[in-house]
C-alpha cells in the first residue's frame, strides 16, 4: 500500500481534530481555517517526462520487469519529496517543480547496479526511495537536470537468519511491520520502532541512522547493523566480516547515515533479539523538566535501563502530546508537571527486576507513579502523531518537528536556546507559537531533544517557516548540539552539517563521493555540498 500522497500514512486512519483542540488553536494561536482545500491528485499539472530516448533505453535495458520504469503522473507525484510540513504544504498546493522524470523499481542488487551505471553513463541524477518518510529534504536533490527516483520496494526479502549468531540479513525495501512479522514468526524481534515504523524501510533506517522509540533497550539502528552491501556507479561495496574489527576504519560507519549520496544499500545484516515474554509501560510525573531529566540521566548512567524511556516537558504534558490518542478526550483533562513514560520488555523475571529497581531511582528523584494507563495510551498512540500533524494542517495551523542531541551538561542550554529561537522568531513574525519538547532517546553521556511547533500558518506558510528553521538550526549549533539526532541531514540541514564537521570534514566526504560517484549522480546536494 502506498502512503497518502498529500499527507501521512493510511488515509483511513486520518481523523479531524476534536472541537476542544480547534477552539484552543483559534483562541490561543489565532489559527483560522484555510479558504480552500488542497489540490486533488488528478488536478495537479505536471511537466512532461524529460528523459532522453537514450537514457530511457538504457534504464529499460537495466530492468527485467516490463513495468519497472514508470512515468505516469501518479507514480511521479507519489515520489515527489518527502513528508516534512513544507513538503506537504507544497504538494497540497500543487507545486511539483522538483518532481522526478520517472520512477524505476529494480528487483535485486544486480539491477540496482545496472540502473546506477546507466544513470552515470547518461548524467542522470538518481535518488533512492524507500518508505518516502524523509522530513529533511532527502528526496529532493539539488539539480536542474531531470532525475529518477529509485524505488526499492521490490527488494523486500528476509535473506537469512543465523540463530546461532543471532543475526538476520534483510533487503532494504522491507518496511518496519514486514520485518517484525517475518522475524516474529521465527521467535525473534529487531526491536526497532521509530515513529515512522509503519512506513519507513530498512534501507532508510540505515541510510539516515534511525533511532527507535525503544532505543534505551534495543539501541539505535546503526548500533544493530553488522554488515552492509552497497551498490555504487563504480561497483559493489561489501562491509562487515565480524561484529567488531581492528582492520582499519569501519566502512560500515561511512555508509550508515550517508542518505544515498555514496551508494544504494541493497542488503543489511542486523543483530536480532528473542521476542520478549513481557511488555509493560507506565507513567511517571515530575514537577519540572529539569527534575525529570535528572531521573532519566541517573537511569541512563547507572541503570537499570528501561527499554523505553522518554520525558515530555510541561507544555507537551499539558497539551497531552505525551499520549497522542488522549488529546482532546473528555476523560483526560490537561495535566500539570512533566510526564515520563518508562517501558520494560524481556523475560518475566528480568522485566520485573528492572522495573522494581528503576522504580526506586524514579521515586528518589521526586517522581510520582501514575500507573500503567499513561504508558498503555502512549503505546497505543505512538505512531499517530503524524496523523495529528495532518489534521492540524487541515485546520489551518502550521505544525512541524525538529530534533537534536547533546551532552547532559549542555542539555539545559540547548533546550532553552532552541525553544527561545522558535518562540522569538515566530512571535516577531506575528504568529506566536506553542513549542513543546520531549527527551526520547537517552545515553550514558547525553540525550536527544525533540521539539514540536504549532502556530498560525501566515500568508505563505513555507516562506514563513524558513527563517524560523534557520534560527533554530543556528541555536542548535551555538549551544553545542548536533544538527540531527535521527531525522538525518538531507538538503534542509546540509549547510549546518557542513558547519558542524568543518571544511576539512566536508572535503573528506567530497573525496569519497568522487571515488564512488565520479559523475555526481547519486542524490546531488543531499548530505554533501556540491563542489
């Protein structure tokens, strides 16, 4: 099933905002309904496909299936950009100036390799496309040339399971639910559950260094990866012969996070875990974000580590975004303080022991146990926030997210700096916002911060947001944070990523790209500045 072309996910799961939320938007933020609805799929006027006869012939020769090259309007629209709020606003307005000229659907590594060589031979940019969930411009190359979207959905097999070593080899087109279904049948789990889980793909998890909501227990996706197979215009790269190695720099780490700019991932070997016997999630309330963050830090540094560990600030807790399915519900009045969710997965014995030991830490840090209901509500609604974003756009509001990470000692400054940049810039522009934040991933040495911003759209919502995003990005770097913890770099963050790694770091990446992609056809402008 394809995602909704003009929004998130399954159209059947979309729901309007509760009246209470609509009233809050109007009274607090001055949000008014849009005068007209979004464009319809069949109402969007497209530029004609612009592949040369020679390029089309080369691509056709590279693909075995007769329907593996598509340039019909719907296929091209569904592969236009990703799912950031500016992406959705532009596609809803019928803006398709950066639409792919065609979509190709290879069925295996050799076909991917052949497609890349054909693209290189004809100077045709190519962008890998997994679940289409990028929110940082990763699917919108910076090029004036026609380009093709390389859809990996036909590479959707579980290639191998090594139960002795506890590994599985997956093709990149598998989506999160498919991975879990295939592994669960054999008694295993990957344990990777990002908010985009229902739609994002294995290749995307690796290419963007994805982090799942159970990362406290299972780790980030890049920590799960043991081996990669990568197709490039210059040939095949195989990385990962053992769990760890001292044989030079680890090339896996070069490919992880490379976002299609250095090659197309065609197989990923990951570590797997036994299916948990027990899953339990619970809620804790703290008087302040600072107090809650201290409790999370203690658990992350000294243990025991819950499988899921997250903390919403006062605003996010009050609005109810800590439990998305509860927003606007009559039986869940606004909450005070800060809501934390702790979850435990594993054997009955291990889960009970970690839960009991963590309880002592949380109580000692001033936490108030509020039962399993908040945890159950979070689990039930944890993939629904993007649908809420669509409903806010439908109601005339602007809603967007951004995230970062930093060391524990710098986290308060990072939190305040980004929040102030968002609030100040939008207020000066005449659209005072609601800014919410949560900690969703914790480490011994630091944590991530995930911000949600809601405001009125302004006359031109995309242009209105651009200086706000710039101010937030500047604030992240000024406070010592990284420009992205798990969304990736894409084109939206590329210039700040260049500042983060410095000129020498940029030249190193450009040198690698020149070696594997001398024609510069792989996702131009994504991640790596064009020379």
